[in-house]
C-alpha cells in the first residue's frame, strides 16, 4: 500500500510538471500577441509553417520595362526583379530570430495595405516577426513620436517612409545609431548616407507612372485642349517625380495641349477644394491630372458638383474608388499604377541582405504599370495579388 501511494504521488508530480510546462507555453504565446505601446499596432507573423521552394523574389512575371526614375540622390535604379534570397540564406536568417517594425506616413489606403501585406508575407517566410506598425497620418511630429515608440521595442529592422525628410531625420538617425537596419520606401531623410545610415530605398517607377498618366490623359482628350495639374505642394521626392514626368511629357510630346492651371495640395483630402477652385476659374478645362488617387477622387467630386460630366482625369495609384470609376468608363480614364505588394517584398528581401551582410543597391524600383478600362481586372490582380473586388468586377462587365 505504501508502494502504491508513493507511485501515485510520483505520477501526480510528473503530471503537474507537464501542466506547468503547458501553462508557460500559453503565457509566452500570449505575450507575443499582446497589444503595443502608443499607436503602434503589433503583429505576429511566425513562420514555422511557412516554407520557401526556390529563391525568394518579387513577381518575376512583371513586364521588363525600362525604369525611368532616379533615386533621391540621382542614383540609377536597379530593378527589384534582380533581388533574391536563396533557401539556404533564408534558413540562416531564420536562426537569428529577428524582429521588424514598419513606420508609414499614412495607412488609410489600398497602397499601404498592399505594402504591409508584401512585408508580412515575406518576413514570415524569413522567420522575422513584425512587432509594430505605425501611421503618422501625414504629420511629421507624429512620425517622430512613432519612431520613439518603435525603438522601445528594439527591432532589428525598420521599414519606413519619411513624412518629411528634414524634420524626421534626427529620429531616424537615432534609430540607426541604436543598431536598427533602416530600409526606406520612396524617400530618405536628409543627410543620410547609404551603408552608414540606411540599407536601401525601394520605390515604384514614379517617373514612369507620371509618363503613363500623361499619355492616358492626352488620348482621352483627343491630344488637344487645356488641362490642369493638381500637385503635391511639399518636399516629397516621389510625388515631385510624378508631376515633373507628367508635365514634361505633355509639353514635349503634345504641343496642342496646354497646362493652364496648377493647384497644390498638402494632404489627400485637399483635392476637391483645389479642383473646385480650378474649375471655377477655368470652366473649359478638358482634363485634370491629380498626383495620386485620393485627390483624384476629390477632383471627380468637384467636377460632378459643378455639373461638368465630360472632364477627363488621370492619376497615379490604383485604389478601389478610382478603379471602380475606370471600370465604369467614368471621369477617371486611367492611371499609372505602383506595385506596392512587390515593393513590400523587395523591402523585406533587402532587409534580409543587410542581416546577412550582403551588398545592397542604393535605389531599387519596380516597373510602372499602365491601367485603363481595357486592362483594369488584370492590372488589379498584378498590383494586389488578388482578384478585383466584386463591385469592380461587376462594373467591368
């Protein structure tokens, strides 16, 4: 009986250890998925069940188009299609248990959603956990605060798009000095040196997209008439490239089209106000270019409010609302599209390069994509790696 009692006690003791171990595992899992500090949202994207067959790259089926953009310091672009990580390199990165954070200028659009999906999918394949995502809502002081919040989490990698290259530079400089490897989207902080302060910068071919938008608008108005331009009135590298490309293409290739009005916006919600003033002063405008999709939506609303239903609009960035308008054959005739999912993939791969000590190019770009009613569904799938929403599918029919 004594032997039986001792055996029973031993059995309970072992069972207790097993339960304690399970409890510890659950507690760890809970801490990994806990909420973040400040406004930084937290993700877990562990990759135990994620396998990579062959090299990790962006979509190699993208068109091999000449990239017209230059980098922030005048660098020639290297195609994102040349980037890759081998399965052996990925396994080496996985062993490091690295973490990353993402600092957006603005998250309230399809472009940002696709970028973060590309980053999440690719970091998961590399075993890198995203510990924070932040949205500066186009406010540089908010982004400075976001970077401080992010640094409290001590990430190995930060992927970011600076709201303002001057005022955010000290915060990003401090992050680099603390050991974070910085990969930038579209722009770099003022005074930063590649290899010392940051890894690389990845962008769409914004100049190429500006050229595409010019050709689309010119065709829509019969290659003659007066047009207006809604530009981004701030020191933002990529949007300046778009407007420069659009205006240069119109002036050099379409002598019968005149840019007679220009209006600047400071944020995505200024498009309707600027377009309304422009149309009031120039009621015979045949077309408008808006520097990205949100102000283009505002321009569309202004035209309809003014009863102008034959205005042609072109823009850059394929969002749901402009995509629907294109599919319907409405005021927005087409656009030059970025490839944000593939940009996210490229940014993550470059982060992997830095962790491995591999040489990185200074400026990497993905090709421009021309989007019109004729190819809206195929273009959506190329841009977002998914079928278009039902509302666009139905409109395209």
